[in-house]
């Protein structure tokens, strides 16, 4: 997909208290390249497609337990799943079904107003991932979508046991060593089989840490969350929405921020089969008097839908 400016739709960016973990975590083993898409996640066909399973719960608000937050919209039921229940995510380390239960399993997700929403039940949060205790489900991977020089270090996904937005710690992180303009990197998970759900909004918490002379201004945008899905018997990845554009400079405070993708219409939630959840970040397309991009650390926590 060619580079383009995408429209803002259904985006909510809210600050959240979160401890900033110092230092950079280096890139690890290789992962595959995907399509040249500047705003949308890759279709997942070029890399291994990981199915998610097991159970976990959401997290309370940053800094400890919290209450009194109200949901940002109505919730609706889910259909068939790839093994992950609609009310329990994969963050507890059960991606393959054979790992022991996490020491800490959270039961609520933080809200933008400092409160929390319980996981499950009527009006509750339908958790996809919480990454409790820094466990990385095997379905998650990082890759370069666009690497003009083919010289950037291959990224990987690592777990952080002492970071995140809730009282039950845990998040995932990818370190992208940008080397020139025009590069785009992505972190994603794919469902196989797809996760059936009726979705109004998809929530994701992100933290972006940037180094280098170009700073946050060397990046033209970030898209999070990205959703790809299909309806009925349509082909996998046949529908997508990447309208949740984020200006990287809005994340320059180094704090955790919630981003929200709205899929609901006037008719109500969208009934779909979810194929992929992703987030990407892309550098300026060319030198416009700005120093080249440096290292970008993208951290992701609590992903849930309502």
C-alpha cells in the first residue's frame, strides 16, 4: 500500500501514569519482511500466523488498583474464537496452552480517566492481551514493512516484567533501529483461525521512546491499533481499518497513552472475524531538513475490545 495521509476516525489519545523504564533493549533474532504499507498492517501471510489461546485478565490502572472508571461505550458478545476467550486474553502466557499460569493475572483494564473496567461480564472489557509478568505470546512478531536500504537490524519482540499500565506488571517491547528515511516497522499478532467477535472499539495502550538527533520529529506517524478481519466466508485479511493515526510528537512525554480504533457505525458494533491486530511506526519519507531517525522503542500493553 502506498504512502498516504489517513483520516482521523474514532481516535482517543489519553495520558496514563506509567513508570518510564530506562535503557534500550537490543533487537534479537530475525523476522520476515512484509508488504510496503505505510499505514496498514501487513496481511500476515508472509510471516508465521500464530493462533492465540489460553486465559488471562485485564489490568488495573497504573500505580495500583483503581475503581470508578466508566466504560467508553457499549459492549457486545463474541462468537467463535481461535482458542482465546472473548473475556480473557493471552497475556498470561498461555499462547500454546502448555505454559503454567502467570503469577499475576489481572482482572480489569485502565481507563483514560484514571479508573478501570472489569474484564468480562455485561459491559465489561473483552481482553485480547495483557502480557502479564512480561510473557510474550508466541503469535507476536516484529518486522520491517519498508526498509529501503535493507540494512536495519532485524527486530524482535521481548517481554517486560516491570513495565505497563496496570497493577499487574507486564508489557511487550520491540526496538527498531531506524537507519534512514522511508523505513517503516511493525509489531503484530495474527489469529488462525480468526477470532469471531462483535466489536465497537478496539483499545491499545502504547509507549514510544525515541533516541537520535532527529527525535520524535523524524517520524511522520504511527498507526495503532490496526485491525484486519473478514466477514462471513470472505478471504482472511480482506477488510482492514488503520484510521487510528497518532502523531509521534504527541507521545514525546514518554508516558503510556491509550489509542482507540472505532469500528462501530450508526447501525451498531461490527460483527467480524478478526485476523490481525498490529501497530506500526514510520519515518519521514525523505530528508526535509530533519536529522535522520534513530532508535524507536515501541511498547504495547492491554489490548481489549468493547
